[in-house]
C-alpha cells in the first residue's frame, strides 16, 4: 500500500506540474512557458494519457486513459503481476471490468479460472480520492516549483522544449517536461524521478473526437455500490 500511495503522489505531481512550452518559445522564460502550456492543456476537449510507473520494490503499473478532462473517460490499468482493470466513467456512473488475475488477487481466490466478460455498473463515489483503484477523468494542470530550460529534444517526430522542474517540497523529485516547440503549446511527455520511482507520462490525441460510451446492456451487471474494486489494489 505504501508503494501504491507513493505512485499516486508521483502521478498527481506529474499532472499538476504538467505545464510547458509552446511554438516560438524564443525569449520566454521557463516559467512563462509552463504557465502558457498549462492554460492550453486545461482548454482541451479531449486527450489521451499513457502512464508507465516503475518502482524498485513494487513492479510496474501501466495506464491508458482517454478523457474529456471532466466527466467522461475510459481507462485500462495493468500491473506487472498480470492484473488488469478496465473502467468507463460516464458522469456519475462507473462501469468496471477486472480480469481473472485481478479477481484472484482481490478475492484472494486462486480457484477463479474464467475471464470476466461482464462489466459491473456502480455509482461514482464522490468521496473517493483514488484509493479504490479507479481513475478520475479530471487532470489538474497548475504550475509550481522552479523551472529551467533544458534544451531542445524530439518526442517522436515532434520537436520539443525540455523543462526541468524542481520543488522545495519534494527534494528527491525531479520532473522533466517536453513541450511542443511548434504549433500549439501541447505537453507531449513528462518524466518524474522521485526516490525509488520513475514515471513517464505521454500525452496525445489532443482534441480528437471522444468515443466513450456505455457497454451493451447484455454485458452489464448492476450491483449498486457493492461491486467497486477493493481498496487494496493488486500490483
């Protein structure tokens, strides 16, 4: 659980610090680039977020999220032990589907042999802060810490400005943000190194049409609040 908590903090820090540069950054300061990019990311109607988090003790967690940054999103999270959890969030309703390995871990029942084909329909818990293993559609884009320029690099086929951010509140943490240097000031990638943790977050699909819909009725099992995943999320 300590490893999961550290992971969540690092991912949230990556999201909060997720501001960066823009086309024609020329004489702009690193802080100005950060603020400009944060403002543009907050205006997105949709974005795809891919996160890979590696720790020295807790293995690897990989997450793929497509979201409108508000109330509609779809995600799949996988753990190095083979557990996987799919989720669709539509407003105040979650649809959740764990795989066989997740159910074995969650229920502590090694006798589970079949894959899970049904989605569990359950209301969103407004008090949840992510401890139930489910993903929020929202992503904060606010600046803090001290930023400095780290040169120009390529992220895929896109030219980007690297910004290195440090913060007094996290003396072990170093964050590098790669920001599009041409066109819209999109954040393309962040790399977070904090203690025994290394997290890479990539952003793509900016303002692309969002096709997030509920599963077919025959694929859904409605169980009210009882079907939410266990809080001790498997690794």
